[in-house]
């Protein structure tokens, strides 16, 4: 593992709540400010801009869409938001009570989201058409989603202690229970090794499921760290946030884990992304971005 340094960059007031972060098509970083009800952009030159979304909107997860815009979930008012790199906004209304959480671009040119409070996985086309599919687990709390390396859309079932896979062609859902009781999976990502990786916030572990359905789990050195989000790196491993441990962690393809302490205590790291220059960025709910550089 290359030695890395961490610096923190203030991006908002402490009560705004940076939560999700992604690299945009314009080379900037885009964030959700969950408590402020806003979207923020941090350019490569350090320029910062913020766009209000709406009172009570609670934007959570943000992702680049197939149309060159950024798409994000509005967990507080049951909408999927869209913002162009120039700041033009629109929204797609979901059924009341959906509670959208994770969102990701799918393999079919649409956006897929997790309905946390509705036991559904939904699909939104770039023209705003919405369809949704029931998850065959009651009160399972679908949380995060990712486009899998196998052409499916994978998601975590936080309260059902399982992973799910939905076929974009026919909507068929397959559920994979996790070996560890009360693991409470949250973040999920497609690895470059052909597996799907995830974090278990309840068990303090990182896991992966292979195309043949084998599940491996790797305990963190600090089992109370409450890992939250995860993103693949080009070398075959993954980066993840340790929300309660105040760290950024890395796991390689063989399960070896390394952790980096954040400079500011109790900074509450949530979302995480890797940019094309192999640097790692994490959203800190206390108002900053953490930047890990080679």
C-alpha cells in the first residue's frame, strides 16, 4: 500500500451535513448536503458553489447519470433529483413513502434506486419514467445499490441481513443471506475483480460476493468502527469509510485491511469516491471533505 497523506477541506457549515460525494463528468466533486437540503460542487480549482434543493428534501446519495447530469435521491420528499454541471435542476416524483436511499447508473442506461421505507428497488429513465419492483423480504430496508459486473443491479438489505440482485431485463430478484447475524450491510460497490463488495455497519466487517455466490467476510481491526460507504479502486481492492471509527479504510483483493485516521476527531465520514488520478475523497458530515493523496 502506497503511503498516503490526508488533508481536510471545509466545504460547508458544520450543520449542513455533507453526506454523499461523487466525481462529476466536469472534473469536479459533487456532494449532497443532507441537513441543509442542498447540492454542492467543488471544482478542481477549489471553487465552491451550492444550490438549494428544498426544505425537507434531505438529499442523500449522488451519482453521475448516463446523460451527463448528476442524479441524487431526495429521501425526505420522495423524489429523484437531477442537476446539470451548469446548475439546472429538475426532479422526478416517486410514490409517496418510497424513502429513496442509494442510487446508481444501471447497465441499461437508466438510474436505479433503493426504496428504503417501501421494500422496493426502482428504475428511473432519463426522461423521467419510473417503474419499481417489490423486494421479497418484508421490512428488509433496501439501502444502497450498484451496477454489478454481471449485468445485474445489486443492493444491500440492511434489516434483512442480506444482499439482493435484480435482473434489469425481467425484474427478478434473488436474495443472498449473509453468514454473520445482524451484520446490517449498507454500502455496496462493484469491484474490478468481478465480485461485488459491501460493508457491514453492524458487524464491523467488509464482505464480497463472487459470481458463483460465495461470500467472504473480513473483520475490521476495530469491530465497532461502523463502516458505512465503499468504493472500488483500480487495483482490485476497495476504499471505505469508518463512520464511528473516524477513519478511511482500505481492503485489498486478499482481504488485508489498512486504516487511516482522520485529522479531526468525530468528523463522521460517510460517502466516498475515487477520482481518475487515484486520489480518494470522503464526505465528512461535520462540514468538510477528506482528501487522501498518494
